[in-house]
C-alpha cells in the first residue's frame, strides 16, 4: 500500500474566492522501492476549505490511483 504524505497546499484566489488548489504530496510503498511525488489539482468545488489532512490524503490517493489505471 502507498503511504501518502501531504507536504503543502497552494491555494489560488480570484474574485474574492478560491479558484483552485494544488495539493502537493510525496508517496512511497511499504518496501520503499516505489517513490512518487507531485501535486493534485483540485477545483474550488472539490476543496471546501480547511480539510483535515486525512481527507486530503484520501482525495490524493483516489486521484493518483485513477491516473495510474488505464
């Protein structure tokens, strides 16, 4: 299983509200043989504000898996 660590969230604002959010992450498998890092872009609808790290981690995990599967 991939261990995902959220390293940062970059929030962009436009017209007085959130326009987009980039959730940066690092990940590795339990054996330490596979490493991933990058960011997951979220829309203002997907990011409701001040989400717990556990919630952001699950969003990142879901989006990473969806990208890796054809």
